[in-house]
């Protein structure tokens, strides 16, 4: 019976066959921690870990080709570098590379922007200064109904601030007024908000 990936990950050394192609395939299924441990502690696996084709395939599968190595760097070194940044800054989707460029994972940044805008709209709905009151179910429905409009705001904001430095500012925070302005270009918040008058 063929071993499952779960079993291979748990007892990876036991499943090495001494067949190079088969073992590279097994190793490609391991997560980073298990793979690095295997490469460091097993002499046979350590030799396989020197394969540039292995690291190239692993890199492209995870990160795509856009941020592959430049200036003579190896695929292995580039992969290890990106994994290290992911480890150091798990909450940020922007990573500074040694060549001065900035790597950003588009989906992660857009999701971050979406969440900030959605949270801001929720704050508006729940504001103590809002004369309109909503139940939790009503707020959930409004947020769900407005998701398409929030995504429109995200796409426009992303395009407007797609230069590397600006994206870093957005990821590290960015002005809430900036997010609000883009959000309310696409979400008619006035129909949900009636401010208190003094």
C-alpha cells in the first residue's frame, strides 16, 4: 500500500527509497521545517538538497517565477531568504530583498486592505454617534451585501498605490482617512449612518 503524505511527513526518513527521483518527489511534499531538518541531519538527503532543479521547482510552486534569483544567486538561497522573511514578519506581506527591491504578495495585501475597509465600515455601523441602531445580524448582512463594493474600493486603491514604497506604507498601517476615502467612493455609508447633532 502506498504511504500517505501524512505518514511521509511524520516519518520522512523511513520513506526515502534511495531512488533519487522518487526521493525528490517525497521531499517536495514536506513542509519547510521537516525538509530543512532532513537536509541537515541525513547525509543522503543532504546531497539531494543540493539540486538546483529541486529548489527551483519548490520556489516556483510557492512563489511563482517573478521573484526568482538574480545576479548569480541560486534558487536555494532565494527560497531560504524568502522563507526567512516570512518567518520573521508573518503579519506583513511586504518583504525587503537585499537587492533593494520589494517583494509583495498581491493577494495578501489586497486581503489586508479589504479587512481594514470592512472593519472601518463595521465601526461606522456600531458607532455610538450613529442614531441608527442595528442588530448583530443586520450588521453582518450589511457587511456581506457590501463586499463587492469594498473589493472595488480595494482594487482601485491598490492600483493607485502599487509602487513598492507606498505598498509598504499601506501594509504597515497607512492613514485610516485614506482607506475611508476610497471605501466611501464605493459604499454609500450615509444610508447606514445618521450622526448625532449637538
